[in-house]
């Protein structure tokens, strides 16, 4: 796939890899000779030249053994020696049985690699070798190619390498009865763009998603929630380990005071239904700010309706004063703008209310503007 996109690809197989796919096949697919040992073509000094030549290295599949060798700095074949000389972004796509992936040794190796700036994707969940299933599948080739493209599109920017970030996305729903709920129009696209761009910039990303109909992001751990209370619980669980928290989800301010176990039906006499009493939900953003640990950056979103740019800024600054977050992204959602669209218009305010950035365009460009501002504030 990468060659079809115009990239120059060189394959560095391990000896074990050649038991699955032979060297002639790799050479035919890549258009270059392959070798596994540093002793091949000694005058060329392959392990140094390959590391210097590459714009990106992707190890797919990355076995538990390869992860362990890379984390320990072992250099006993051409692949591991090339990894030690590579100064470009490195992506590892683990594939192994669930028990191996969840083993403390593997998790420690993954944490070590991520702390050094290596992008270690979470494996896909599904059918494995044999009859068992679970986390451990190699992500689909198209997903891996998309990760490579996104990282290359971001240039050499790896300013979030080794950082853990948590992003919330989508819109919560507060059930009224088995078929009805109070909700909002958030599609989750901006949160997805934030998670995708953070991953491309090297971060370890957790995405807390509320009712989002978008494909899963390879390399991003996604936690699915439904209500504001569930989102609050998930964020409290994930935020303490994060260096940056971005609350892009549209969280319901209110929920029905009571829930009907049966569908609320129309009265036969045509009378109006009873009024729906509402109670306040927890202010998730304010609570995260109150629990913020030293050095952690918390970003909030404000979806406002306004008649002018000055009014929008005033509303945003008032919310910023109430919430106390480090950055606030202010959207004007008047007349159906923003929600569900592929573009966004937003102003990013700093903690003192000054304009940090004025972003107009794709949701990816706004995501990068947000991460630019976050990166400058990280210790």
C-alpha cells in the first residue's frame, strides 16, 4: 500500500519473519533486496545507513519478543540495530495472544518504549490464532498505512512523544424512558481529530467516547460511555495518569429527575404529558480542574451562540473564569454551525483570557492548533 502511494519502502525481516514469508517475496513487493544480518553488505554499513535513510520505521507485526529486545536496547540482528540508529519516528504495531499482551513484562516494555517517544499502537480486538479472541490482533493494513501517512503528514513533529493524553468526544445521552433521551448534536468528529493528531505526534492516547458513530482509531485506546455520569466516572479514572486532558465532549448539563421503566405513552384523552423535571449533572470540566495535579494541562470546550465576535469572546472569557482551565476552545454554534461538519471555527483562549490562536478550517487543523498550545504548557 505504501509503495502504491509513492513511498520508497525497504523491508528488514527477522529470521522468524522469513519462516512466514520468504525473502524473494519481500524483495518483489518492496523492489529492494532484503537481509536480516548486519554482516550482509558490510561496506555499506546497513544498520547505520537504514536508520539514517528512513523517514519512518514501522514494525508490523511487533511480537512480544521484538518489543522486549527493543525496550532493552538489544541489537542482535539488522532490525534491532537499525532501530537503535533510527532518529525518525518509530511505530510498533503489536500482535500476539491476549495473555502475552497483558503480561506485566510486555506492558512494562510498552511503557518504556512509549516513554522514549516510540509510538506503540494498541492491538486490535478480535479473533486470534486458534479459537480464542481478544486484544492482540494486528490492526488492518489500511489502518497501519493511515497511521504512517498521518505521521509523515505531520513532518518531524513528535512534541507529544512519551506523553499520555486523554480526550473526551461525542455527546452524552440522558435516558428518559426505554426509548427516549435528552441529547445533543455532537458527532465526536473534533474529538476524533484530536485523538488522531495526538497519536501522530507521538502521544499515548486514551479516547473517552460518548455515542460516536466513527471507526475506531488504531493505536488509540477507546473507552465507550453513555451518560454524563458515566463519562465523569471514566474521566476520573483516566485523567490522573495523563499529562494533558482535553474535554471535547458535549456533556449534558441536566438529566431527567426520574426515569420511567416503561415507555411514556400519550394519554387517550388528548391531555398534555406531565412536565419533565430536570436535575443538574456534575460539572465534569470543573471537577477535573479541581483535581488537576501539578504540571497537568486541562483544556475545555465552550459551545456558545452569539451575535458577534465580541459577544463570543465575552461568553468564552466568562466561562473560562468559572472553570479555571488552562485553555478554552470557544466555538460559535449558532445557526447549526460546527456540529457534524468537517470544518470548525474556534478561538483558543489562554488561562488569562488572551487569544492563543484563531483557528479556521479542518478539524485536524484545529486539533493541531490545540496540541501546539498544549505542548508549550507541558513541563
